[in-house]
């Protein structure tokens, strides 16, 4: 009887190891969301994938959407843009060489890329997150 228990324990343990080895790594992380005012759009940073950002224009109003991205110690603001019209999904951007355990701040804003309308309107607040 103890031999059967031991064989069963080893078999179940081996099956669990195989199942875990075949499962995809969970690198989804969590998206930290910045929503622009008046339903214009939304942007996000994925803390589990340290260099992945996204932005979406959700209102057909002549404006595009911009995710403004700040890193501590840098004076410039990096952007991720959605200029191709409203309600057609997210635009994804990657920024290389972001150090681990660094602060990241994002802000979603509507912007007129033609220059005919005032820019940087209906911005969200700055959302602070940290890379993993």
C-alpha cells in the first residue's frame, strides 16, 4: 500500500511539474490607467512589461490622443500617440532602456495634430507607477 501511495504521489507531482512547465509565463502585469476627461480617450502603462505603453482615442471629435510619459531626472517628456481616428483600438508603444524599479508617470491628453485646434486638452492627472 505504501508503494502505491509513493508511486501515486510521484506521478501526480510529475504531472503538476509538466503542466506548470507548459503553461505560458504570466507577464501580463497590471495596466495603470490614465483616462482623459470628457470620454476622449485612455492611456496606460504595464508595470509587468516595463517598456509597454498604450493609448486609444475613443471620441470622434477631430482630436487624437497622446500619452505623455515622464521619468525622474529627465527634463523631456516622451509620448505615445494615437493619430489614426477614434474607436479603432489601442496604439502600443515601447520605450527601451527603462531601468528596473524606476518611477514612471503617465498622463493622457487630447491633441489636435493638424495644428488648427488648441492642443493638450482634457488631460488626466499624472498617474505614478513603478517598473518591476
